[in-house]
C-alpha cells in the first residue's frame, strides 16, 4: 500500500502496548516539569518578574549556560505530540500556559524595540557569535532559537483544534522569524 502522511491526532495507541506505556511515561514526565524553572531564563531576558522562589534548571538550561532555552523547544514539541489526540486537558493546559509565558516575553521585548524577539538570552549573544567574539557567548544561539521555533511550529501543526494554542504558537514563531529575517537583512545591507 502507498504510504500517506497523517496527523498525530489520527493515531491511537493500543492500551497494553509498550507504545501506550511509553506515551504515558512521557506524559507523566512532562507534567512533572516546572514551568517557572523552564522559562526562568526567558523571563529574565525579557525583564519580567519571576514567580516566587523560581530558579532555573541546571545543566544546559542553567542561567549562564551557552545553550539555554533549547530544551524549552524540545518541551514545546513534546507537549504538542503528547497533546495531539486532544483528550488530555492537563497537557493542553500546559501547552497554553507555556505559550502565555512566551507571549508575555515576546511582548516585553517588542516594547523595548526588539519586535518579535524570543530567546532565553539577550540579542547581544547573536552579535558575539556572528562577529566571532565568543567570550561568554552561547555556543549556538541560532540552534537554540531553532529549537524554540520548531516547538512552536509543532504546537501549531499538532493542535489545530485547541482554542488559541495553534494561532498563538504560529504568531510567536512568525514574530521571531521576522526578527531573525530583519537581523540578517541588516547585516547583508551593512556589508
């Protein structure tokens, strides 16, 4: 039979299968993650107040880590695919809550003149990498931004039935994509 693409929401895992068991384990893990900790660096970079007693996760998501923010992109993608069947209201709420935080961060950056910007590190980190002055710079700001964009697009594509989720995710992705495009255009014009 010819293969045809299908939406994740069209797939149902059989109860008792190892796949359904793995999906439940994944959902439990996602529900245990702390959004105040996940979005700590996004809020800090945007100049937003942190929830009480919030602190970032460590490792690659630590406040000074060069790749901070990229796990949030993976988290958004995981929420999209775990929520796609549409029958897990708590998972859909996690996706909506994540988007509310990112939307507030993007609005804060836009209010400061960086329309569309959305990352867990300041825009100067792109400058350091692009001009090869790497002291204290993220290793890969474009990669970290790509992960967030991929997560936002996954939410948009996987959850068209979720009120406000798909449209908000797409608007956030388009905002950051516009910021990146304007930055690239300005750099080309300067050369």
